[in-house]
């Protein structure tokens, strides 16, 4: 498989990831308690919609269709965002969970765009690399703004009382079981 084919697959993956975020970001915006954080999620939703359009331009340049590949990674990262939205934490602590989830989505996108840009540059596709770089810059800026807003939110969260221990939900029990499996599977290799 030539590099161009790899790039095409990665770009379709990004296109799917951005489309998934168009659906997920309004939920984060709705869930966020802090008005600044809420506004950041809304603003990034607008950017994300434009990023989808920019990716369409990339596919136009390539003379290819944008669909064909579902991004499993983003599906997983968004699933963790859903977990954060289901937590019944206090205001700032709840938001702190959303920040962790949102930063994961941004950095996942950053990794994807960086890989695509390297490939496009290697292939001498300057115009495509430039379009992708515009999306990358927005992701980097979004992550920076979320981190900056997070500082005050986390300070507040640190003042909130610890939640009383509650019985684990089915989903949480399953997650705890899987984490033990992860540890057990690694243990032999960790001893090497
Ligand atoms: Fe994006
Ligand atoms: Zn993916
Ligand atoms: Fe983003």
C-alpha cells in the first residue's frame, strides 16, 4: 500500500472523528457548569463544523470521497466523555472530569492531524498540508484554552467536599474488572 493510500485512510478516519465530535461537543457544552467552559465548547463546536468543511475541501483536492472509514479511537474517547457526563459530582469537580475528557479528544485529533500533515508533506501535497494545518492549529488552540480555563475550575474543585462512597454501577464494576485484567496481563512483562 502506497503512502497516498495510507494518508487517504487516515484522512477518512479524521473526517469520521470530526463528524462524531459535531454530535458530542453540544453534549459537553450542555453539561458544563462553568459558563466559560460552556462557551469554549460551543466555540469549538463552530470550529469543528468548519473543520468538517475543510476536510471536504481536502477530499475535493484529492478527487476522493470523504467517507469509508469509521474512527474507532474517537468513538472510545467520546465514550469516556459520556462517562464523565454521567458522574454526579459537584459543579467544579464535574467540570474537571469534562476537561479531562475534552483534552483527550483534542490531543487525539492533534496526533491524527500531525500524522496526516507529515504524510501530505512527504508526498509534496502542499495545499493539502496547509488545509490540515489550519485544523491542527485550531485543535492546539482549543486544548490550550480548555487547559487555561481548567486552572480556575480545578482550584475550585479542590475545595469541594469528597463525595461519599457509593455502590458501583454495572458499567463501573465491569471497568474495574477490566483494569485488573490489564494489570494481570502486564505483570509478567513488567518483571522482565
Ligand atoms: Fe476537530
Ligand atoms: Zn481513528
Ligand atoms: Fe477539536
